[in-house]
C-alpha cells in the first residue's frame, strides 16, 4: 500500500491501482476497503459489497463499519433514491440484524485488529443469503489452537 501511495503521488494511477489490487489479493484489509470505496464511488455496489466483505474477513474494521452503514435503517433513509434503487436491485435493503452483527465485528476489530474472521461468509453472508443463527462474535473468529479465546 505504501508503494501504491507513492505511485499515486507520481500520478501513475495504473501502477497505483495494480499495487492496491496486489495487496488485496494477498489478504490486506485496507486494500480491500480502498477498492470498496472506489467501487462505491463509481456506483458499482455489488463490487463494493464484495470488497467490504473481504476486507472485513481480512480484519478491516473500516470495511465492517462500511457494511454496517449500508444496512443501517437511518443511513438508508438519507441515501440518494437512485442508490436505493440500485441497492434493491442487487438484494440489499435495510437490515437491523446485519447492521448489528457488522457493528459487533467492527467493535471487536477495534479492540483486536489481528482477529482472523475466516468464518465470516458462513456466519454473516451477503444478501440474498439468509442469516444463520448468531451467538455472538465468537461465531466468526477463528479459534486459537492453544490458550485462551481470541476475543
């Protein structure tokens, strides 16, 4: 990401984009978040959701917060009507349960940014998938092989 920033300063946008994508493919949460923000700016909401979900899985609290706001009822009412229509077309609606789960994950990542969330897609899949039962943040965290719980 540092190299991507240097390329951006040098106005080499193609190289900057390649470096961010490289970091993303290596499981770098901030890179996934940046790609999500860019996709959202270009109104590619499906890609933005995928990047934010991956970013959350990689440990990005910003990605989890972005998803929390996407599903937040209050934020939905403030959103541009065309954006609401575009989100509905891909099955995204306000969802208090998803918002709550992403909020809990964001809080957990704030406390411990090194959490591994490998089960995120099973416990908190993107719509249109149904939500499975939720017992709390422990459902999504990879358990430590030895010692006390991660969270």
